[in-house]
C-alpha cells in the first residue's frame, strides 16, 4: 500500500483520490489496510459453486451463472402474493417480462434458497452492462435455509459481461510501452479488469459496506469511472465510494512495477500512466 509518508508520490496519489492528507494514523489509511489484508485472506477462503457442501460454510461465495432464472436455476421467482396483499399496481407473473424492469416489474421477487438471499425487481446480470453483483443475506422469517447459514457472508455473481471486455485480465498483462497515457481512459480500462471488479464487490462486504455513490442525480449514475472519482470533492464521500478504493489499490500495485500516475493536470484527468526507466 502507498503508506510511506516520506514518499512524495504517495502523498500525491492519496490526495488525488481521497482529497485528504496522507497520515499513518488517519482512519482512511487504517480502513484501507484492513480491507486489503482481509481481501487477500478472503480470496484464499472463497468457495465457488463447484463445491456446494463447502459453500454453505463460506463467507464469500461466487457464481458464474449469469443470474439465470429458468426452472433449474439458483434463482427462483417467488409466487404471487394473495390478491388482498398485492399493491394496487401489482403485475401478476403471467403478465410480466421476466428480463426487464423497464416493463413495470417493480414488485417481482426472487429467492436464492441455497444462500438465503432475496432480491426484488433488479436481478444483477439480467440487466444491461453489469459486470458483477453482490447480494447480502435476506432472511424469509423462519425459512429453514436461513438458519443454517454462516454470517457475515456475501454472494457474488460474476456476470458474462465481465469477461466481454478489452481490458487486461490483470496488471501483469499491461503493455510494456513507456507511456500508457497515449491511450485514452487508461485508468478506466483498468477498472474493468476482473481482479478490479472482484475487489469492487468485496468492498460492498460488511463491516465496510462501501457504496456506489450517486453523482447528483439518477441520470448521471454512480461514481464508477476515473473521471467520476476525481469529481468527488470531500474526503468523507471519497472513502465511502467503492471505486476510489479500487483505483487506489490499482495505483499501489502499479507502483510496484514502476508505473506512476502523471502529475500534469491533463494527465491526471485522463488517468495517464508512465513507466519510470531505471
């Protein structure tokens, strides 16, 4: 981690991303250290869908089923509630388009019995351009499966879209060009690396429960891109937003390979990187 307070570059990166001064004792630095240490440990404990027996004891579980909702899938559509319990604008299942919230499906409910997770309306990978989704536990009263689950836990779906990208698979795949700043949106491309996406989802996990901060209004969406995180002005919001942490982790890892973020104003805006030549 970029923690050495005697290194001016570390101060520059920290202040660029978190809008605060780097200090060994700041709560931001201590939280980042906890996140990255726990992420490394949890990666070793992660259990995939190919080991269902062990999976029920895992705190961090992942699936690559694209959140399918057919008859044999992990997600199942819950039955319609009795007519007397339905909201006035409730749409019965028979009249719904199962793939889209755009057709007034706001009261649709899904249940993942294997992990005791419930979702309504939005079902992750079934939406457009979603890389991955984290589902936190939702108990259905005295549902039997919820009583056998470990806590805390998170269920992550890695969507098909995550692998349909021109981004590098990992930082080791970065080109050896001296100046990556010649490629526009360099940092944005690194954001969609599978390793970056998995870290993003992990940051949603308690006890940190970081958020995807909204940028003013729903039309602008959440602060995902490099440009977005630069536009977050306060330290409090910067450390609350997931991708500020993700971009910081990327730059910390890049520094180990000799890469640096440009300090020129235009280079900062573009996320331009250059490689120090010994």
